[in-house]
């Protein structure tokens, strides 16, 4: 599968898969991924992790296989990952067109995958569930963001929290920083969405583009999602798997 440096490919996947497909995904996982799957307390979470990683390998192999004569990646099992200091995965296989970047997020029964070329990318997906929005915002958000939330009708504060959260987490996933730095990232809630500042510096924020993702147009209030990519606004293409 081809991708250019001006594009971002966003893949959407349902994690609820039949047992036969789950068994197939287990076979393509690396030993460390199988070990991670065994650490889940609940079987349903273990299965979703297996599917999410199996689909990630399937998607990436489609891009790598285009350069078969170079990387010789023919199957999902042949995708090799390396990991940053905070655990962010990267592709260790060679890719002659440049750095094939990716990010993954899954929540509830859905997963999103973002693929980019030569641009760091982050994506976050959150299932919208009952929460105490203001209480959580007071733990993780900036005072300016909390003030924006408080200015909204109570019925809108819930969705506002998830819009703030997904933008922040997508950025931190793109940079490979941990979620402990949520308060260092200031984001905008009003249109257009975007980063306002990072560590109080608007120039850093200006280097990143933010896009809200509508996961399920039929039920847009089920999930919140955001994509963050380094550089100028890309051409977005959406796929399902």
C-alpha cells in the first residue's frame, strides 16, 4: 500500500472478532506481545489486545510489502518493533521511502490506527462514558481549560472534557512523552481545534496540526477521537479493516 509524505491514513477497526480470527492473530504476535496479553486480568481485555496488535501488524505489513524487494516483509509476523523510553513503538524494518510512522489507540470495542510518512503522528480514541468531568479536569487540566469548561452548560461539559483529553493525549503519544505531562499541553476547544502552547510556548504548538476524528458518523456521541501530526495539515484518507 502506498502513502506519501503529504498524507495521513486513518484506519478504523472493530475489536470484536470471532475466536478463529483471534487465534490467527495470536500466531503472528511476537513473544513479548504474547506475554503482555497474558497479563490482562480479564479475558475480554486480553482478546481485544490481541486483535488490536494483530490488526496493527496486518496494516503495517501492507505498507512494508509494497517494498518487498527491499524489506522482504511478506506477513504481519515479520513486522519488527522497537520501543522508545516511554514505550512508544516504532517500526524497525527498513522503509526506503523514509520513516513510516504510526500510532494506535483503542477503547471499548473500537481501534484507530494512524499511518504517516516522515511525520510523527499521534491518535487518541476514548469511549464516552459517565465521568465527573470537572473533578477530573481539576486533576489533569490547566486553569484556563477548566474555566472554559465551567463556562459551558453542564450538559456540554462532559463532551468538552473528552475533546480536551483526546487532543492532549494524541500530542503526547506523537512525541512519545508520558501522560504525566498532560498539564504541559494547552489545547483549544473552540473551532478550529488545536494546540495553544506546550510548556507555555506557542511556537512549539504551532508545529503540530490537530484534527478531530468522527469515529462513527451514525452515532457521533459514542466516541471522541483526535489526530495530531507534526507539520502542515495533511490529506486525510480513511479506511476500515
